[in-house]
């Protein structure tokens, strides 16, 4: 009896040890598998330089079915792997290329990434000289977020973003620094003289920075569109209404078929119904970007109408929507933003269209002059 009891006790003890050993082994296997999965996920991130990586139950390594070119799935173990959900087509070689990619991907970025992108778009000059900590503070993100953001575009790190911004700055610096400084104290220390001098200085800088950024090929394409379109529609609301009105007025002097949208309250939808392929829509808006102007460009895209945007910053929603975009500096000496350079750009566009149209533009002007004389519009006919 004692021997049988001792045997049973030993058997029970051995069973407990075996069960403990088995549970321990299972825990070890789980952690080993987890390490494999994490290692595979890290490998995905290193190989791609970007991105969102998520677990997958599709099994060992196989092509991804996400539909994105270049997406690859790696697997470790029997049932688990990782999926690279987004890749890019090589690192941008210049700031204009980076700007185009940022504009394209801006709506889909996470809030922190969107703040970083807007800093790069709106203030490349500042980014060119800021440390990673300063940029992180302005974007309200951690410094590591900037490193990951650079990796999204296959750049090796934050210094690569700075380098692209400095290249852009160098291309503009020669002309920008040749600006003649306004003499703030030319008429003594009077506040009026100081204000006028500051305004003059700002407008000179705005004008120079705007015109040196104009791309000649895009300018020629815009002139061709405005000269050859069946109808040119122009929209600008609130503060930009005056710019849109001036553009519509000047273009109407040199060609027929020019309409300003948004002039009558509540009728914008009816006016947009007139847009058709072969027309051109010009949108004018600055921060904070009127919703109806943005919607008008979205509608134009849907119906196949070419679009041209005059706006302030590369992060503007108009820049993402328009076929051609021209950025106009609006910095002022006070909280009021300046529209002075918009006038110069609109004047230059209308003049270029008149030159492109040649004789037909001259006929339009002669017809207008005859009507003005017939209706005695001006007190001085000369």
C-alpha cells in the first residue's frame, strides 16, 4: 500500500512538473514567434524606407494584393507576416519635386504629418536654417516624427529635407538679396514715414519673390489657356473678390466670353452649371480659403474644365486642385495681408493674352472704345 501510494504521489508530482514545463515551453514559443513577427515588420520598414506596416495572416512571403505598385509582403512563420501599405517612387531630387509630392499627399496625411508638410510648403526658407528640434516644436510633434516623415519620401532623414529647402533658397537668394531697402527714416523718425517705408519694402520683396518663382513654361500654358478657351470663368470671394473682378474686367477688354462668378448672392450653383469642357476656370483665394472657391475648382475638375489658381501658399487647397498654380506673396506690415502683387500678376496675364491674340484682341479694344464713346461713359473723352 505504501509503495503504491508513493508511486501515485510521484506520478502526480511528475505530471505537475510536465504541465509546468509544457506551459513554459509554450510561453517561450509565443515570445519567439512574437520576436520573429516584430523582426519581419522592422525589416519591412528598413527595406522600404516608409511606412505603414501591419500584421497579416496571409502566410509566408508573397506579393501584396493591395494594388499599389511596389508593395511587398514579407512573412515569418506559418500564418503571420507584415504588409507594406504604402511606398513612394524614389526620393525627390529637388524642392519643386518634394513640393509636388507634398501637395499630392497632403489630404491623406495624419494631423502631425500634415503640420510638418505645411511647414515645408509654406516656409522652406525657415526650414532651411531650423534645427530638427525647432521644426518639431513649430509642428507640435516629436523630433522622431520628422525622421519618419522624411522616410515616407525615401529621404535618409531630416538633414535631407533641410538640404532640399536650402537648394530652393539658394536659387532665389541672389535676386532676393538685391532688393533695394526702403529708407524707413528718410523723412525723419515720424511714424508715417516709418510706415510708408515699411510698406514699400514689403511690396518690393513680395513683387520680387513672386516673379522669380514664376515658371515660364507654366506661364505660357496659362496664357494659351486664357487666350484659347471658349469661355473664361473667374471666381474670387471676400477679400479676393476685387482681384477676380479686375482679372475678369481686363480679360474682357481683350477677348470675348469672360464671366465673373459669385457676384450675385446665392447664384453660384447656377453659374457653375454653365461650365463645360473647353472652358477655363480661374480661382483666386488666400488663407483661409473660401469654401465656395474650393468647391468651384472641385466641380470644374469633375466636368473636365481646365483650372488656373492664383493663391498664396503651396499648402493652399487650390494648389492641389488646379492644373496650373501661381503663388503670390501677400506679406504685409500689419495683420492686413497685401493684394498689391495680385494686381501686377493679373495685369501681366491680361497683357500676355492680348499679345497672344494679336489682331483679334485689337478689334475687341476698338469695339469697346466705340461703345464707350457712344454712351459717353467718361467726362474726358481723350
